[in-house]
């Protein structure tokens, strides 16, 4: 994961928007790479290890994919095999984009570790799963921790478990997240990033489940080091997450906007930019003659005034100029100098 101060690590979250189709998954990788994302992320799980067979769907899953099948049946249909993930890992390398995947069970953690992943994403649903946290924390890899549905005490407990397992806080980025698809804007709470950073002493970011790209862009402006956003090739495809995802053109626009925000944030030092320095002469003012002034006259508030252009004596020296003697004649509007002729 890139880690310069001014770089936001952008994760294009493919999730299960491949609908269990390897070729569709490759097209998602192509779209993420074309948009300029740093990484594309999938979800690695075995339905039988993740969910009981009679577990109900979430309300958003029922809305977006129908209520006929169980959560288990839905996830079984959406899972990819280890062999397919090996193919996708290699395909990401060929396309110049980092492969990431969220593991939802311990065996999947082991499998992703075998692929050599350097970043492990912990989803919101596992933030209270102590065996899982210990497993991931013991890998010694960088960790991105989503915090949907959690309060600050639960975030601290998860971080403590990861630390006890061997991962330092310097290697963890905590994402503000709201686990609802789509997330209402009133529940995004981007200011929680600052609270997490201050209280937990970690880098922070944002996992965005809102519609549109405004919240992700705002997160970058507020200091997010990681921004994660679901995307799809087509919002009308069947499945639980497509409707709350960006299409490729929207993903590209989000990445472009965040990259511009990176540049716009700057280094925090207040000074004129190189492009504006030539405008000082045009926009600033100098002390000039309000009327014709004869050599030997004293400068007064009646025969001096302030006008553009700049480049002459600054009006900040106004008091210093009053009472001094003109060293030569000055025409009206001429820049005043103190050189005696």
C-alpha cells in the first residue's frame, strides 16, 4: 500500500458484484484499473463456513436481490473457488492493479496469505470476532479495519486484540463505515474519522456505502488515507450490492476528484503559489501621486493615494511616507519613489 502523506489509497470494491462469474470478475478488474484505483477488492468465503443455513438475509439484501432464497443460498451462488481467485490474483498483476480480498473465515485468511497479500481487510462484521482478529493480527501484515455497526469501545477492543496478536497500530488503518446499503447521508458521520484518529492513534479512512461520490471526496478532504467504494459494471444487474455501487464512469470521476483533492490539500504552509506570484503587480497597489507634485513638496494624505499596479512602495508604508519630501516632480498617478534627484 502506498503511504506518502499526500496519497489516498483508493480501493475499488468489487465484492461479490461478479455474481459468481470469473469473466465478469475480470471485467471488473479492467474497469478498476482503467479508473485509476490503487486496488480492486473481492470477498473470499465459503458459504458453509460463513453463515448458518437458516440465517435470514439483511433487509437491504432482500430489497436488492429478492427474498426467495436464504442468505446461505445467495452466498453459495456468489462464492468463487480458490482456483478462480488464483486466476484473478494473476490477472490483477497483469493489469497493474493490486489484488485485495476480504476473508470471511479462518481458512480463507490462510488462503489469501498463501497468495502473498501484504494488506488484509477486516470487514465490519468481524470486528467482534476475537479468533478471527487474532488470526489476522498474527500475520504481521498491514491491516485495514472497517467499523460499521461498531462504537468506539468496540473499535478499541478490536485494535487491542490485533496488537496482542502482533500487529502494531502503525500498521493499521481504521475506516469509518456505516453498514447499510445505500447509507443515508445523515448517517455517514465523516467526523468520526477525526475522533478515531485522536482516540485510537491510528491512520483513518472511509468505507463508503452512500449513493454518489460526494461523501468519498469529502472524506479525502478530511484526511482519509484509504477510501473504499463499491462498484459494478451495471447497477441493474441482479445481486445484493449492485444498486449501491458506482458504475465505471462514476468510479473514474471519483478517483479523478480524489486525486485533485490530494493536490489541493497542499502542505499547510501559507505562502503564495508560483502561479500567483506574477499577479502581485496586477492585483496589489502602490502609493502614487493623487495630483501633480512638485519637487520639494511634502507628501500628505491629500497629494498621495493608493492605486494599482503593485511593484512600487507598498501602502503598508503609508504612515512612513507622510511628511517626507518629494525628491523630484511627480505626475498624477505616477508611482512614488524616495530617490532624491
